C-alpha cells in the first residue's frame, strides 16, 4: 500500500480535514492530504514535538510507549498514531468526527507506514 | 542576545523562545552580522557569518548553473547538533539566518518558526535609510560600535 493510499483510508472518513505522515524525530512532512487552510508544515512540526515529549514522558514513568495521541480542542481534534519506524500518521479533524473510526484507521495506517 | 538593529530584538526573542535554538546568527547576504544569540567570542561569530553566507552563495550559484530556482534552505542534522541555514528577503535587502539546534527541538520546529521570524522581520523593518558614504575615519569607530553591540564590550 502506498503512502497516498494510507492517507486516503483516513481522509475518506467524514469530518477529517486532513491526514499526514510525519517524521517523528524531525517534525517534517513525509506525505500529506490536507484540505485548504490546514498548514501541513505547522501540524507536522508541532505534532512531532508533542509526540516526542509524550514518548519521553511515558519512558520516564516506566510505562510502555504510547500507540496513539488524541488532543481534543473546542473546534477540532488532532490524532496521531505512532508507527514502529518512528513515523507518525496524523489526522486533523472537525469536533464532531467519529473519533473511534479515526483512531482505528490511524492505527491501521501506522502498521502500513512501518 | 545581541542586536545591531533594535527592531530585530522582538522577533528574534520570539523565535528563540519558540524554537529552543541554541545558537542563532542573522546576517546580510554579504556576511555582515545583524544579530546573534549564543555566541561568546567575536572570532566565532565572524567565522560563522562568513561561512554561512558563503555556503548559501555557493548553493545559489549551483542552482543557477542547473537553471533551477534558488535553493533558499540548507539543513544538516548530525548526531548531537543540527544546522539550519536559510536566506530570506527583508525591506533592508536579503538576509541569511544560521541556526544551531540540539535534540531538545527538531528541524521541523526550527524551520516553522524561522519562517515566522522572517515574516515578522519583514513587518517590523523600518523604511531603508539612504546609505551614507563610508569614510576611512568613521570606519574603525563604526566597527567598534558594532562589536560592542554584538558582544557587549
């Protein structure tokens, strides 16, 4: 499955404004499928930073590494799944999206992006 | 942080806070230092400015030889430190930024906030003043004033 197919599986869910594959360590965009007005470079850089800190936090707590990060805000949400390769599969969504479906799609996409 | 032009301080301080860069150097395309953060010796900052401006000038020429648009950014990530070098336009002409960062931040964050720094500088820059004639008797005094501003001595 190509990265474009991986992202398409996420963006076809109603309420998803965009999806990206991000290099977790660098915070750089590897692939993206975004609606107009979503700044992919900013999403990649900031998500990479938050996801890296979450990894550090769970490590410091002696907990296993997280599989998924979910930030819920008033006007939308950001979800990121950790791929074993260090990539992140990220979705930017509207507030009323089916979060369970997005989480499932992201975890499957992360397996393909490994 | 040391700046030659006071209006540079606000945007540069915001960049440093947000990017967590360790060293930052802003210079003109010819290597004249405008502001610096993190450098402690004048020799280091002069050498870094000359090398940074030279690297970007070289990439510009390579792009020209290949009939390609100018290459405005150069990034190098080592095991302990990363370097980010980028050119940008200001109302005062073309400037170059050199940023050194560690593992506490990322290339993506540095790149993102450097773009904002360039935009903020373009907005903050006052109208260009007519350049005066550089006289030999003024040169040493102006050079010393610039070094005092950059290194506080």
